[in-house]
C-alpha cells in the first residue's frame, strides 16, 4: 500500500474514478481489471448482513428461484435503500418474472444511486428491447457503452438494433 492511498480523498472524489477511466480505454487489457474492481466495489454494501442478502438473492436468481430471489432482494432494498446493487439485482429478478414496471422502477433507482452503472444500463436496454421499444433500447445500450465500451452484450445489441433500423436484419 503506497503512501498516497493513506491520504484522505478530496471532497467529492470517488475512489472508482480511476477504474472508470481505465474501463473506458479503447485498447489494452487494463479494462478487465477495472471492471472487476468496479463490480467488486458495487457488491459491497458496507454491511455483512446486507451483503449476505445480496448473495442469497443472486444465488436464488441463478437457480431460477424467482420468488426467493425477489424476497431476499426486496428485504435488501428495504433495509439498504442506498445500495444500488440491491435494486439492480432485484430488477433482474422482477424482469425475469415478467414484472417490467417494477423492474424499470428498480433500474431507475439504481441509476439515481450510481449513474455510471453500466450493467443496469445494459439491462435497461435488454428490457426495453423485449418490451418492443428499440429506439430507447438503443439509447440505453449506447449510454452503457459510453461508460464501458467492452461489453459484448451491448456491442451485439447495438449492431443488431442498427441492422433492424436499416431493414437489414439477417
């Protein structure tokens, strides 16, 4: 640990700013480390109990147990209303259960709490696309790529939607 890491951050400085700058680099592989650092930071609420609720909710989501996932993640968002990862994870569970209105609301809350949440923007794009709103989906994907230009899912979605716009979806 260097001396600089012991100094307090200037008011308003975000410890992830450097990671986001590296994430946006168009070349090199440093973005992979930056992405990992950002995702790890986002998964920490500052409370072991809340982190456990997130882990349990995500595990239930991975198993396809949507009611349990929504239950854990709702408890998390109730008890940690400023934890963006809770809202983003619950949005995924809600969307998978077909509850697009509440899922959109959770993504909106995620983006209020963390405007650079590229995963939430990509998730928003996918939901809007599924809901039949390709123009707004394209905007969401592009906003996500402006933050994290290496997301293959968003890159593929932009290419697909642009082909559809041009009438060359083959």
